[in-house]
C-alpha cells in the first residue's frame, strides 16, 4: 500500500501559467522524489501598464512517501 503526501507550492513565470507549472514541478522534483501528480489550485496574473507581466500558479503536488 502506498502512502501519499500533498504539499502546496507557488510558482511564477513571465511566459504562461503552463510554464509556471512546469517550473514548479521541475524545481520541486530536485528535493521531492516520487512526484505523481500536480493539481493547479488557482491561477492569477500581475498586470502592469495594461499588460500581463507575470503569471502565477498555486499548485498541490502529490508524491509517494518512501520507507
């Protein structure tokens, strides 16, 4: 039987929400092993001078707890 844990991660990107998500998973996977899934809980953006300057995501990462 697998035991899973969920952590919350925040990330940002100047390009897109997808890029922010990919960056979060890539960075987290350097210290959290066995990531199984990611759930995008929320998305937001920063607007400057009438244009989106930054995309932000709030993610929940699920990973397996090893013995």
